[in-house]
């Protein structure tokens, strides 16, 4: 068994090596971007966080003067990163994939080299014994540190997340009992605007991601205002699709028809995302998801790009609860599928459209 596992991890002949050689850190398809995690500024959620400004270079008419995001490449030295300030989103995506390709080539070249120790015991973007250490570290959430210091988060699109404590809390105001603030914090507002500005500059409609667990169906996040369609702006949508712990979902209002066994994906839940994209322009006309929920109930959403409520905080939460609820889908039978969460403790509810 051990030898079979080692063979599968071989850089050239193993399934892992062949799989990674075909992959990209960021896949851009027209107005769709596919990444595993979130954009780099989502790695930091502390209110004390400051984010470097993105200053467009002369002649880059695509960028706005007030753009406020930083396209981080943490494997570079500080001087090298400063030299890359102002790059376009398309150039940044290209740099990410070039970095990945070059690191994988180093892995293939040095896979069998003897070392004095395992990289995992030291970590870091640079290692004399591990020429491909940069890619290993970029896939982690934090830099190695002295045990007496707070760990430093890495601005990586692999491990950053759109979710905080189980929900996309960066995109809605906090609550105090039944009183909900009608404004975002400064950090929340900045992160939302950074993401919206990046998508506009990159000419994106949809960012499709995995990390991190979202219950038993994907979580849509709408970045445009409710009246954006009236202003002629295309809708902007993030769809986070990690359903690793589907079997742990609980149900409010006892919507459950067959409560699943807690733990893992369970025996019922499966979800599929369908996108309708124009092959000529790259524009996306519809995004919907369908499948079977953790309680065994089949579901099908309406178009997430034109839905009135999906991808936003519910304005009329279920009674007898003070928790925030997110609209995950508007169902074809005129009901809403809601979700609330604390960490990995996810609760679903299906209610009439209000």
C-alpha cells in the first residue's frame, strides 16, 4: 500500500504528477475565472489590516485611477513585487500560472534529489534543498513562524476564502440581537469594492471557487447592487462550491424528509453548477445549480445572475432566530433556500418567497 501511494505521487509517472502538470492556479475563460480559493486580499479580515494600493501604469486605460487592490505575488522578493505594482489582472493571472509551471518543472527535475530534511519541517518560499518550495508554500494558509509570534497569513488564491466563520460575513453587516447595522465596516466595504473593481477591470462576470466548505450546496455572492441591472451593468457573481461536509447540515423548520448521517458528504447530497456561456464573446447568460440536498430533497435554482434575492443576506429572516441568513437559491417553485452557519455548523431552511 505504501509503495502504491509513493508511486502515485511520482512527479513524472505518478497520477499526482500528471494531474498537476495539466492544472492552472487560475483558469480564465472569457468572463469566467476559476480558482480554488479567493482573491489575495480576502486572506486578511482583521480590522487593523491595511491593503496596498494598486496604481495603474501609464497607458493602462483599462484600469481606473481609484483602483484599490493589490495583486500579490508573495513568492517574489519585496523589490520584485514593487516592480510589478500596477500589472493588469490578465498579466497577474499569467504570472500565477507561469510561477506554477516553473515550480512544477523544478519538482520534476529534482524529485529524486537527496535532501537533509523534509521541507514540511521548515517551510518558507525559499529552500536550498527544495527548489520547488515556492509552490508548496503558496498552497498554505500561513507562513512558518516563531512560536511566540502570531502566524502571518499568505495572500494566496489557493487558501484564501470568501467565507469567514461559516458564512460570507465580509459581504454583509453584523448584527446585534435583532438590530442589524445598515452599513459595512471599513474593512468589509474595502474588500467588497476591491473585489468588484478587480472583476470590472478583468471584465469578469463570475468567479467560480471551491474552498472552503459551504454546507450541501454552493454559496452565491452577488457583488452588484439590486438596481445594477437598471444601470446597464452586468451582474457580478462569486460562487463558492465546496460541499465537503454536506452530511453535517441541520434543518430549520424540520424541512428534512430524511435526516442524513452526520459526518462527511453523507449519502444524499450532490450539487452541480451549470453555466451558459457564449463561445464568441465569453459572456455568461445563466448560472444555476441543481442536485439533491442533504435531506434527500431534489432542488433546482433559478438563474443566479438575475435572481432578486439569491446571493444576498435575507431581509426577512425566519422567526425565532437572531442569526443572519443567506439566500443560497431561489427555487423554481417560488421558494427560497436559506442557510446560516457558525464555523462548520450549517443550518438550512426552505421558506416562501417574501
